[in-house]
């Protein structure tokens, strides 16, 4: 199945959502319900063999039934993408009636633990992301989960690149032009004539860093122009525009700065009468 997909469209991500507990860890038991021994899913072996691009284990548990098994999936992702599946349906009073703090802690944890891909390297910090089951509990804002997700995800995000399929970076955007209006910035560029989209980064408080997710402003822009609200005129605003291909590889950035208005310093004196 994997090779069939890749032969036709190698940029397509082949993923699987196995049971949340692969098997017992050294310190914690899966309590008998695991992928390996119950339904015979060899998901960690799939990553080792390279026949899956991403795993979304259904980690719909909490406490010692969640954290050790997140670590286990991360340690055996073998360089492929791993995102924890979080059971937000458990917030429902008709389910386990979890407090919202459980989901908050799980999201924060997936972002902070080390995700090793070899003895001397790691895949950033934390998992590649997380998935939420089910969407209806977000739209219904059960226990304020939708509001919480907005608070925890204030910037957009990029899907990790399929570097084992292709690691070649596309060409940077060309003929970039910027028009400044009172309350907006209009950016335009030439048609790349290749199958790419574009990402826009912005930083108000310092130099732009395209590897800093906090600087992401707009992602996967289609076409050859975008308009964004103008930020404070009192501080330099730095921008970067990149191309991103179907595999998730990004080009070198095109950089520019929206200069702040410099108000001349005027010294005045007040005389006493």
C-alpha cells in the first residue's frame, strides 16, 4: 500500500492511527490493552521499516496511562512524524468528565519533551504536533476547549517536511514588491511556475527568524500576493517570504523591513512668569 501511494504521488503523507499504548513500557503497564498484544498492530515496526510517514496514536487516556506512552512513541518513531492523539471527547460529562486542565497539560507536554531520532540528535523539542478527537467537541466548545486551543495556538503552524522523500529546497520567491498603506501591507511576487505555495513571517520585536514558529504570520499562501494588517508604526517590522513545496521543504527567505516612522526629538522650555 505504501509503495503504491508513493509511486503515484510521493508527496502524499501515509499515516496510521494505532491504539494509544503500543505495549508495556519498562516502568508502566498498559494494563493489557495495547496495540502489540491485543490487535496485533506493529506500528513502531512500520516506522522502522519506513512504510509509514506519520503516526497518530489514539492516546485517549490521562496521567500514567498517557505520559509514559507518549515518550515511548517518540522514542520509537525512527525519524518519522509522531503526533499524539488527544481524547477531548473525555471532557464530556457523559464520558470521563475530565477537567480542561488535563488537555492543557497534555498539549504542553507534547511540546516540551525530547523526541530523539538517533543517539546524538533529536527531532526538535516535543512531538511533531497533536491531533484532537473529535471535532464536534471543539465546535461545541465543551468546557471551553475551543477557547483554550485559541489561547495555546496563537500562530499558525507548518506540517513537518517529508525529507526522506525529498530534501531539495525550492527556489525563493522572485520579483517581490511591497506596497505600504496606512493600515495594511500588500506583498506581491512573480509566478514561480512550479508547484509551490508560500509562507509569510513577521517580527516586530527583533530580527526575523524563519525557524521560530512565533514569527509565522500566514502559511500555505496560494497565488502571488497577500495583504496583512500593518503593525505598529513606532517600531521596525521585519518580514520574510519563503516558498514551500509539496513535501514541506522551504526555500531561503526573501527579507525586508517596514521602517518605523522616526519622529524628530524637539526640545522645548517653559518659562515662569
